[in-house]
C-alpha cells in the first residue's frame, strides 16, 4: 500500500514521528540517533519545528525570534534534509499565536487587546490577533520563506486558532471586521443572553476557517497543489469549542487531518481514542488519513515533560486509536532525554502497525447506530457549562454502547440525511440546540422507517439556543414538551445533607423488554432531572415513573415521602412507518456519564438494542470491558477488539494488562463467503462455525487487543 509512488504523500504516509525541538536542541541534539529511531519506529513522515514563535532556521525576517541555541546553524534544514534521505515526508511545525515584546513594539496593532486597549501577555509573549496582518500578511511571508528554501510537504500548527473564547479581542481589526460583517459592535463580556455575543461566537469560528483557507492558498501557490497547511485539531468536539475550531468545516477541507489528542482524560478514558478516529473520519471521509500525536511523556494529575509515560499507558492509547482508524504518531518533547525508557514505548506498536497496515486502511465501519453531535449544541445549549449539559450525556452513551459491544458511529447533525441509508438507529444525546433542517432530517428518517432514541431537551431549542414555540418532533413522536424540569438540575453536591439527587425510577408490574434484567427490583436509582412531557396521541406509552428525592441522612429519616407519581421518565412506542421510538425524559445518559452506575448504562444499551430490533451486525459474549470496532474491506470483515478491563482507573496509569477470555464473536456475513479466519495479534488461524448468515469465532484470550480478519 504505502509503496505506491503514484500516490501523493498524504495518501501513503501512515506512521508519523515528532520530536518537538526545544531551544537548546541545536546545541545538544544528536540527529544520527534520531535517524536510527525513525527506522526503529517505521515512520514514513516526521514533523520538524520550523518557525513562528521560535525559528529553527536562519530566517531573513528580522522580527522572527530564533531559538536561543541556534547560532549560525540551520536545524530545520539539517533535520529536513536527513528525513528526505530516509525517504520520509516532512511537515514543518509552526506555532503562530504569540510573539516577543520587540515584535509587539514594532506592530502593536497586530496583537490582542482587551476592551481597555491592554495587550494580552503570558510569560513575556504577546498574543497575536487572528484578524490582523500578523495572520493575513506576516505568517504568509514565513510560509513562503520556508517553502522557497526547504520545500516541505506541508505545515502543521497546534496554535493556529489564536486566543480562546475567554478573550474577546477589541483591537481595531476585530472591531472593524465585526462591524462590517455582522453589523454590530463587539460584545464586552461573555453573556449568552446578548445577541451580539452569540453572533460573535459564530463569527469567531468563521474567522478561523477563513485563515485556514488563506494559509492553504499560500502554501499551494508557492509549494504546489500537494503542499498543504494542516493546522492541528483535537477530536473531542466538546473540547474544541474552546478554541473555535469547527471540526466539520475543517474536515470537509481535509484530505489528511493532524490530530493533537495525546492521551486519555479523566472522563472519557481510553475508549475516547477509537471514537476520535470515527468522529474525524466522519467529517473528513474514510479515505482520509488521520494521524494523531501520542504522548510519550507523563500526562495526568501532574505532567512531566521529560519523564517516560508508563509503557502500557502509551501503548493502549495507541492501540485504541489504531482500532478507530487513527494513524500512530509518536511525540517526544526535546531531542535529548535522560529518561530513555520512553523510547521503548512506541516501537512495538509501530512495527505491528507496519506488518498489518493492509487491514487498517481502505475500509469502512460496519455500524448501523448513529450517535449525533453538533457544534451548535455544544455552543448554544452547553454555553458556559458544556461538561454538565453536553459532555456527560455524550460520554454516557459512548460508554454504554461500548460496554454493550454495540458498533456505532458519531454523526454530525448536518450529515443525518447523508448517513441515513446506512443507519437503523439515531441517538440524540440531549441534543437540545438543532437547526430546522436537522430536525427535518430526523423527522424524515423516522418517516422512512428509521428508529429513534432521544433524551432530555433534544430538539427543544433552535440553533441559537432559544426555546422553540413548539416541539418540532411532535409529529413523529406524538409527544409535547411542557418545558418544565423537575429533580436534580445541574451539578449537585455530594454532601449527604443535600439530597436533591436522591431520586428514583418506579417500575410497573407489567414490564417493557427494555427493563429486562430488572425483575428483582421495583425501583432503579436515578439521580437526575426529568423533563415534563405530555402524550398527545398513542405513539408513545410510559414505561416507568418518577420518585422524587427524599432525605438521605440521618438514616432514620431516609424513607420515601412520595412513592409514586404520574411523571413519566421513559417512554417507548412505534411510528406508523414502523420505526421504533424511545424517549428518556429522565436524563439517564447524563447520570450514567457522571456515575457509571451499571443500571443506568444497561437502560441506555437496552433501549438501543430494542430500537435496532435484532438488526445489529455483531454479538460478542464473554467477560471484560471490550471496545469492538467492526469494518468491511472488499471481501474481508475486520474486527478490532481492545481490552479495556481495569484500564481506566483514575487517578493512575495503566500498570498491567488484565487478560480476558474466552470470548465468542458472531458477525453477520452480509454476503461474504469466508475461507479463513486469522487472529493477527495471537498469530494463528481460528476455526469458525457458520449458521445461516452468521459466522462465529472463539478467541481464547485477549491481553491488550486482537485483530480478527475474516476473508
């Protein structure tokens, strides 16, 4: 695959490496050692520091600050030439969001200022304004100089979006541009009730996208059609809103997306990385390559730039990314390391990736469940509390689907109509803010026989976060929102003296199949809020009702004050088209995202299984927390299983793998006539059994991961 000389570099460079050079690496770095490391890690491309905040080459632009130890050297030139000799693709790394005091003194109108005209300064560096000539003229000159002198394949920059939403720049450039394009004065503070602030949010996204297009115009003009300016993105859509990076817009412009998402976080765990691959491929296409920077230094409760990340922690993050379609990209800070253990982390994974790369590209996910997300919902529903309003329900469904081994794909709300033909189930995880066209796409999906699972405030707000006069999905659900919420709204105290979240679901005697497994209880712990709704026709019926909170302490007072209400918390039914409908009026997705209480996760998974009506393409039986990603590649089915059992402890790092097994895997063949089954991690063939349109394979044990190839 990767030896096809006719392909452009961005179609054949799968493994990447980056040594983020420091200012003293020109003095102490050993390039010959790194060349050997390139070979050991099987990289096909490298990212090398070039210019911007620090120049690693003798720039003719006097205001571009040079690395302290550079002297008369040309470090970028030397490393780039060495990489070319090794046959590697070369990307020039930039960081363009801040500059020195001397630069500011020369061009004060190019830098961010607050409403009082004071510049934004951090660690002696002044933040540049994305709407000034620093971005519009100066950076294009830097790009042109690097291209003319070194001919890199392209550029990356993980600070291209400028300052975050915490700073509203009031420089003359921003004031004039906002007035001309929006017709308003700049807002002076964060205020979601201010129309000018909401429009500033959308405008800020468009300004970044405008610069993306400008930089690519410059690089392609001077470096040719394949010389790309790539920026960098973070794949978590809830996080990227802070930097005004529109993942959908960037994805639509990208044949390769450079992802800067180096490790797991406290909420999302390792499973986040396979999701990263699916989400970015969802906006850029499955023909695009998605390399991701993967940390070899310690991150977590405390970060240590020079300390080696525990080997299992690094490797499982890499493996999870690969399972989701991510291309591995090792990342070290500094060319000289005293903790040399970090250099043992990546090579085994990179070497395995090279051996199996033919199974890891040119494939499509086999998944008929779509988990919907959008930037509008993050912005105009999440507002200043995206963690509580957006991230928790999103994570709740991700974890529930992963634990239940249900293949799913993240789908942008604007792409519902595009993906509808491949989906059986749409999930709206409290997707409150939606455009009219997005709501119409959901409606048409259900009217065509599709199945819908939705929660909380989904579709109750317009794209600006304003409450709609009428629930737009009422025609397909037969349900009206009363726009009242009860229970534990927002973040609650864990102090037992405060018991707002001490509430429950009351289960009826006659149980819906979604409640299977709960036969030995009449209640389920909840802990969340309930949206009051009214059934206006017979499309939906209630499955359980709400039990309000009551004192939790002292125990003598802990008795149910209101054992029953008529407030529904779960409703299910069927549209006239045949599509199944399930609504969580109680925010089970958010509560599960917060607590990981198994009962809540099972409710979410059971609802999706019921909605899918036996049309899921995969069944996996056996112990463990397994992330299962299924793909079709020509006449192959490819299943990547990642073992996450015991892996997501926090605080902490993955110290050892906990093997699980045996595992029985059954897959729908979809017309495939299999002749062999290979286990590419165990290194052996398996003997399958065939039953109608299903194939079943037994895997004795999985330590970190297994790759099953059926062809």
